[in-house]
C-alpha cells in the first residue's frame, strides 16, 4: 500500500488519537461509547502511522458519534492542533431536541442569574475576581 497524504484524513487521525488518549480510552472503549466498530476507530487512526486505510473517509454519522463519545464538537476532530472546547454536557443534553424558543428562554434565565450574581457580589469581590482572570 502507498503512503496516504490526504491532509484532512491525517488531521482527523491525529486528533482522534490525541482526544482518545486524553480521555484515557482504548480504541475498543471509544468504539463502544460511540456505537461504532473497533475496526472503524482503528481504521481512522491508522492514517497517523502513515499507512493508507481501505476507507478513511467516515460518514457524518460516524463523526457525530465519535465527537459525542469524546465530548467535543465535530469541528474539533478536524481542527488543526486546536484545543477542543469541552461541551457543557449536562446543559447540552438538557437542550438537545428542544425548540429554539425554549433555548432562547433558557439563555435569558441564565443571563438573569449571572447578572443577579454579579450584582450581589460586592465591588471589592468583583475587582478581585477580575484581577485573577488572565
């Protein structure tokens, strides 16, 4: 087999392997969480080792499953050496499948709670917390 040099496939393979190891998951554990086969995970990561793979072009469904299992967004699997943003899993799960109207209501409630918290804190505490923030 010839070397495989597709930059997107290489990036996906690299990120998938990094994120899996960061989560302390084996290929089998990730596959189980994502509802895909171990061979799928192995095939996608194989590109990292410079070996071509029979099918290193996963479906959108596979990418969705893998990103959910790793707790990142799909674009984090394809991003070049970026630090993935962890999702607020509880909030994401709660809002999944609800209407945009409900999402807007939740956002307004969250904004009100944050504002209320800021008002309740003394000006000294606010200055201290701002000075600690990088």
